[in-house]
C-alpha cells in the first residue's frame, strides 16, 4: 500500500461534518456484507465437497456453509418489541439474503439465539454493550504486535472467545451440546452457523484491529479500557472517508468480487495456502494475529484530521491516495476471503473428520 497521502481539504471537513448524522445512521457493523460471508462459506463448501467432513456438515446444517455464513448477521434484526423478542421483517438493515431464515418457523432459531444471549455482558467489553453483537469483533490496537485477552479492546465475549465457544460445541459431536459460559450457544447446528460467520469476521481486518486517535487525529496506544473508550472510533465506523465511513468500505464485497471468489479460482487459491501447524485449538489465535497485521496495513496509508467538533459520537475525517488505496483494499479483501474459506474448511476437517 502506498504511504503517500492526498491533502486534507477544508471543504471536505465541512462536508463530513454535515454528513455526520447520516453516516451514523448507516446501521450496525457487519464484517463483510452478505456477499463477502457467502464467498467465505462457498469456498469452504468447495474444499470439503465429497469428504466425510462435507457430509457431516451437510447433515448438521441441512444445507450449505455458503447459506449458513450469513445467519449470525440475520440475528441482528431480532429485536425486543413491547417486551417480546421478534424478528423485525421491516428492519431496513436486514440483508435480503436473510429471507429464508427470517420466515416462520425458521426465525425461531434466530430469536432463541438472541434472547438466550441478550444478557451476556462483560465489564471490559468495548462500548459497554451486552448481547450477541459483541461476538463479532475485537478492537485490538494496531500498535500491539499480537492479541492478548487482557488488552484494551478485548473481552471474554469478543470474537475470538465466541469462536472458541462455537468450536467447543461442535467438537462434542452431540447435536444438543451446550457452550461454556458466558456464551449460550445451543446445539451443533447453531454453533456451526455461528462458526461459519465468525471465521469470516475474523478475517475482516477492521473487526480485529483498530487505530485509536487523539482529538488532533494522532494515533495513541491505549493503556486501559477507559483510555481506549476515550479514543475509540468503533472499528473505523467513526472514521469518515469519501462521504461514508472506513468500516463500510472494508465490509463491502461487490457481486463481481463474490462471483470471482466462487467461480473455482478462490478454492484453487485456498488449496495453495500453507498448511496450519500445531493443534487446531491454537489456530484461531494465530489467525487473529495474522489479521491484526493486515489491519495495521489497512490504517497505515491513511491521514486523519482533527476530531469533528460538535458531533456525537466522535468522528474524524480520513483521506487516502486514490486509486492506490482502493486497489490495495480490493486485493486485501480477496486475500482475506480466500484465507477465511480455506481456514474454515481446515478447522471443520479437524473438528468433524
């Protein structure tokens, strides 16, 4: 990636300030959009096709990983309305690909998962949230060389811990197995749906690594969670660039990118990745550290301006040299999706041989 920056113009700052509220209404972060998660699941499907693992996965899911990989994002449309947990069909952020899971009686599985985990909290969870949405990310400072559960931005209910919980259920070999606390994952099907999604999340750089900024837009390395909260940008959701936010840019996988990932070339590239070493129990941590390095590169070419005054939550304008940054981002997205598909398949082969 290029390290050259375009100048930050005063007109852009004014424009970003005016767009601040609209940008905040862009909906919850969902590492990779539906096309991205389907690409990850679809590559994994191709890699396990015809194997004992493939047959076991199909038997558990009653379908494909490509389809299951979006399930955990569909859960974000489950809401408590007048005291009743309901799948909100009118939720404007609901991916259209969720229609199968949203229809009754299939939505009962989503409602059950969300309601069971609605009170799962962790004192150090970033932004003080409870519930399943915490399971999709961890916000480790890109100034750190590796993930550590004691670091600001990590918690017992973050993405890496959620993966470990799903793995624990799948490896029991029991259809009705329960997850270890504090997670409440019920059964292999639910765990496999979650794992197919969370491995995708683990490879979206801005769902693992974050840059923390001072009011002047200078990088800081938080020593405590309180320090992190004071300089947080929600994994790039509050870094405003090109009329939107940085997280959106990294989430978005186009239909063309999806088609290219699923045309067989993605699986071919996945087969060429180096084999994993050590116990499968250690792989998710190693992959987290790998993605943290990619996140570091995602932030390096950017130039940040001072925090936009009068806007809540805090926002910072960001600029990058184009089209160099877009080209680098496209390449990184492809590489991360291929890695995710390959690693999901390998982990499942280890769990369901």
